[in-house]
């Protein structure tokens, strides 16, 4: 699909293409246990949370979709114009999406709570919400990052702050918010420790254009989703330096290798990193022009300082904090992450991007597959 078609579909959610990708919702009503249609709360009014709120509101079987946003201007624009000017501009939202500034009101009575806050804010936000998360409510994390202080994955944070019997799952994979909003066919993976919980997430989110696979390796899915952002920063830096496809291919391949090394050392399954959450999301984020991490890397490669490149950005660039967290985790577990280490040097120690590339290329020669 070309960009013109994306824009036409974005403007006309009721178009033939959108109807073609609409999915019957009998499975969702069945999951609701016969009590009626499902109530959904999306906690986080960024681009991804907004796109998922729109997806769910247009899917049959959903009674209400309440979007909680920290920014008053997001709440106002969603309710007044059905637009999120700050994070998903130009995307007319489903009439069924209502925004609120009261977090407790957003999650109260929800059957599904989508945790979409930036990774560094998940603990604070969901701690405030926990008193209103109903017993048995399905909580789905869609954040991609690591908690900077504790180096925890978002699902671990949720397990810390929510009641112990709360079913928690994660949803990840190659999925730009803008393209999901435009109903472009997309495939992602839902993971939970109990496969039945992952299957519930499939039923909630799957449509004719948004295909959800299931898995049980929550740790691997979350680590892949977080660490690929660091490699995407590196890919952008290379582009900013004017380097070509050979270099990008080498970076993505070796980046996937070091993501997998760390994940396996932490107990994840190797096969997860060859799937949607790993290779799929890495390819998208390291090459796609809609990637915030890739775009920031381009600016750094072109010579901008980190502070200047981040100035004025409304959306969080998760790879910045994750680079530091990844290096710390690697040191703690005795795993080499040469690319992540050089990215952190560029970000935080003022190393020039060209020197970082030289350092990677001049490392001790090794077998391709090593631990």
C-alpha cells in the first residue's frame, strides 16, 4: 500500500478496505462470559495507546473504550474533536473512544486494562490505578522498554503493583501505530505465562487486519521489544553517517545476535528472538521511517547532540534509557553487548559516532556464533 492509500483509509475508517478487515466478534463476546460486551481501559494516551483504543472501539463486542491521558490537551482534543493532535495527528478516532484525566475512573469496572504508559512511568501510573483494577480484569502491557531503576520488564512491574492473582500478558511485535490505525495488515504476538491468558488477548485484539499470535515466553517477548530500540538507534546513527546497506545488514544481524545472547542468559527462549517480537520488530524499527528511535539515531549520526535532538519531542524515545539499562544488565550477567555499549558511549559519554563504528570494527576477531 502506498502512502496515499494509507491516508485515504485513515480519513475514512468506514471505507471498503476497513470493512474488509473487520472481524466477527462472537469470540470476544464469548470471552466476556455472557455478561455483555467488554469494557476496555487504555492507560496511556501516546500514539500506540491511541491507535489500540481506536482499533478496539471499532471492533464489535466492545462496549466502551476509555483512554486515560496524562496531558490535559490530549483529553480535551479526543473528547472535543476525536483527534489526538499531540501524538497521532490527523487520525480521526472512533466515536466510541472517550478520554479522561481521572485514572481511577478510567480503569474502574474495566474487563481489559491496556497498560500503555512509557516504561519508566509504568510503576507510578499503575500503582495509582491498582485500587480500581477489578478482580479478574485482564491486564495487557504494550510498553516496550525496561524500568531504569530496577531494570525490570513492564510485566514484572505490573506483577509487583497489582493484586497477585491478576492475569497479566504482553503484546508486542512490528507495529507502527500509524499503520495499525490505517488498517494495514499487521502481525504481533501476545505472551503470558499461562497460554490460556495469551489466547484471551488474541480474542480481544485480533481483527481482519491485526493478527495476534500467542506465546508463553513473556520475558523473551519483552526483552526483544525493549532491546531492539537500542539497535534501531544504532541503525539511525549509521544512516546519519551516510553508510549504506552492507553496514545496515551487518548491524541488524549482529544486533539480533547480542539481543538473543542477553535474553537467553536471562532465561528467555532463543526461538522468541527469531519471531515477531524479535527479528520482526527489529527489522521494522531499524529501517522504518516512522521509528522514533531510528530517527533520533539519524540526527545523532548527523552531528546533533543528544540534548538538542531530544528537545521538543513530545513522545518518549525508549531506546535512550534502554541503552544504559542493557549495558548494566549485560555487565551483571557477564554478557557482551558490543553494539549497545557503543550506543551508550555515544549517548552518554560524548563519543563520536564514527569512533564508535571504528571501535566495533576493530574488536578482537571471533567466531560468528559465540557466547
